[in-house]
C-alpha cells in the first residue's frame, strides 16, 4: 500500500487517501479535522537528532510562475502541481530536506530528481531556518553552512533515473508525484511516490524512501519499481581529474563507489568525499555515464536499497583528509558485511 497524501496548497488544507487505487470515501468535516490535527507539522524539538521537512509557499493555489519572496509553511505532504518545474520558487529549497547532527541532504522535487548535500558547520537541526529570509541564501556561506554540491545535469549524490541510450533519463514525463515526510525518535524519512513514470516505451510506478538516523554521515535510500525495467540507476556526479574509488567487502556481498576532492560550490580548495554503498546481488554493473559514475540495478519488482554518504572537511569534528575518508568507508563496509545494514 502506497503512502499517498493529496495536495497541500494551503496550510489548512490536507486531504488524505489510504491507497492510490482506492476511491475516496466521503468523510465528515469532523473526521477531516481530526485527521489534520494528527498529522499537522510540528517544529522539531531543540534536542532532536534527525529531522525531515517539506515546505511550500504560503498563499493562494500555486500557479506555474516564478516566485521571488513571501512566507513558507511546512506541510506533511504535497502532490506536485501540474506544470511545476525546476527553479519555480514554490517549494523552499526546491524540495524536501533531511538531516542529522553531521550531514544533511535536499532533493530536487522536479524533473531533475537529484540529491544535493547540506554542508553543516553546526551539530544542531538547521533546516527549519534555511531559505526563509531570502529564498536562495542557502547557496551562500553562513554560520550553519550551505548547500555545497555542484550537481549540474547529474543525479547528484544518490539521485536516480534510468540509464538508456547512453544517458540517464530523469523524470520529465510523470503522471503524478506525491511527496511526504515523517519524523520519529529513531529516524526521519521522506517518501516519494511516482505514478506513470514514462521512459522509452515503458510506464511504471516507483516508490522511493530516504531515511536518516540520529548518527552517521549516511542516508538509506529504497527504490521499489512496479515493473521490471532495465537501467534503473543511481550514481555520483563526476568531475574532471577526480578518480573513482571502488571496493567490495571480503565476502563480496557489499561494495562501494566513492570520490574525494575539490567538488563543491564553496571554493577551489574545498574538499568533499561522497560514496554509495550497494548490495552486489542487486547490481548489474558499474557504468560511466555522461555526467555520473553510475550503479545500475538488475531488473526487479523487489525494493533495492543503498546508502549514500557525504563527508565535508568543514563539518564540525569532520574527516580532515582523504585518508580519514577512506578509512571511514572501509569501516562502514565492514559494518555492512557483519550486520547487513548501517542503521
């Protein structure tokens, strides 16, 4: 059963459905109000260690026009409005965000479907305050940090698409996209449900879940396609003169790809390490794409899972060198071999 919560264009309007194929049942006003109360957004506790959020422009129903200012309101879910595209200034920092004390990520909730990285200088929850005063202030250095990844035409770190015809097809042709967030004591999650994602001659539904935990520089991502297709892929944006690192666990059941070097928006000297950990039994091949180092999955209708990891040198108590980064990767690989998971 998919997690579907229909559009939230006004702070007071949230309508829910239990399953995408189930017809809406008539509800009384009282029942609707009770449902809204139970799922209304709450500011994270000051001692929270993990957090996910989704925030949209406060005001009238969205129109496909650029928007340069105004207030934003957090919502638990959003059905992406028809005509929405990149840089529409409707969703605060362009999509959902999730973080813990060490790292954060943001997802471009439009055709790009890339994942960007929040470089954090503070070990507290910061996202509720990002992009509130000036929509694009998160691109610039501040006391808490900034977004740091040069994603370009890539999937960023751990975004996804379909590798076909020597390139990655993103999400330009989707019937419906619904995003929601959920916070609990042990983890915070973002859910993206796509209906009728068309690539080539295929149309499928795809469910994606991003989870982050109170500790660790990683996030877990689960992808579940409704039908088997070739080329479902994730990857890491690639840069000239930064080589790809690869390694598998001793038992061969887990592997990683990784890069380390000057690959941020901050400066020409700023160092960033990125990695994807994957289950070898779920992967068909590692492939170079035009903009990414790709991990291409085998056709399946079973959920595939992988972890993304980011280590920024300016992070508080962070990894200060490539050697420390690689050591951390090997430690994570050993944990996956021993426990089958990082969380």
